[in-house]
């Protein structure tokens, strides 16, 4: 009674062979009749060669042959097999290979056939000499190309580094260190001693007055050389007072001391806005 009430179960045919493919999850046990496969999809590509010399060099290296003593019979046979495989695909691509095959056959025939007595003196050299020369030259060029290809290349092995440079930035002058002032001061002392007099006199010197003189000298000027503010002929006391006046003006921010680069001459000029400051009495 229960077996009659149950619905009949559908039987799924089981194929003894595995499916050829699956399309949208469904197994396919036979190819569709409207399936089109282009002939190029089933082609088998052999090794890629750049020309007939490249193919010859590949066969020589593959069989461990001596380039200077090539067995033409075996090399010609293997070369002909490769050319025949190329011709079965595209004939126009094997034209230069056919020319090399003809050359190999010619060299092989010249090595097999005896030469007439009259032509032996004219053709004493090996018929393979020209082919060997071309192979060796091609191998050198190919090795040189491989060496160049191993060098780092822009875009393949490394990328250029782009750095933003602000060209509108104002040039910054290097700072004047105390050692630079000391060296300049010692040079002035040496020059002052060359103009030293033996006259002994007492002179009242004022640092404030010399500060006023330095400011008057710099007014209306740009950068003035440091040594032009001194007068070595007036002696060491004048140099000392002038040097102290320059240091005091620099400390008060009334003048600016700078140089273009280390170990170059030192220049002095009025600080910005110093033209409007009244000179000290």
C-alpha cells in the first residue's frame, strides 16, 4: 500500500565515461555539433628561433658538437626536420630557413663528392669555413646582446626617483662662525704690524664714536668687505676699537655679517630697517 502511494523515482542514466567538460555546472559527455574550433588553437609551437643561424647554433649546442668540425650529415638532417615542421604551419615564415637548408645541402655535397683535379688547387679550404665564421660571429653578437640585456634597465629593473625642488627659494648664505672672525682678525693684525710706527702717543678712542662711523660708512651701501672697515695704517689700537664697534653693532642687530661660502671673504651690511635708526651719539 505504501509502495503504491509513493511516486515513481526517475532513473538517471549513468555514463561509463567521464564528462568531456562542464558548461554552467552541467556535465557534457559529447561535443556540441555547432562547436567551432579554429585551426590555430591546436597548433604546437616549437622553440622560438630568431633566424636560421640561431637554429643551427641551437642544434650544435644541443648535440654538443664542435663548431670548428661540424658533422654536416647529422646537422643537415636535424635542420631539415625543423624546417619541415615550420613549412607545415606557415610557408612564408620558413623562406630564410629554406635558403639555409639549401646551403647546408650544398656544403654536404661538396664534402662528399670528390673534386676534379683542376679545381683542387683553387678550392683547398674547408667548405664549412664560411658557415663556421658566420656561426662564431653570430654567437659573439648574441652573447653581447645577452650581456647588455642583463644590465639594469630603466622601467624594467628600477624606476626614476622624482624629487620636487623649489627653485623659487631664496639662497641661504652660510653663517659666520667665531673662528672665521678670528682668522680675519689675525690677518688684519699681520697687516697692521707691517705699517707699525715707532711714535708713542696717547689717543682717546671711543667705541661708540667708532660705531657711528661704521654705520655712516655702511649707509647707502650694500655688502661692504669686512677689511675695508679697517685702516691698518692707523695702528693696532684703531683696529681694536673698530673691531669692538663691529661686534657691538652685530650684537645689537644693527648690522649683518655674512659670507658667500666657507673660507671666502666676509662682508658687512646694514640690517633691514637700520637706515631708519638714528646713529648713536
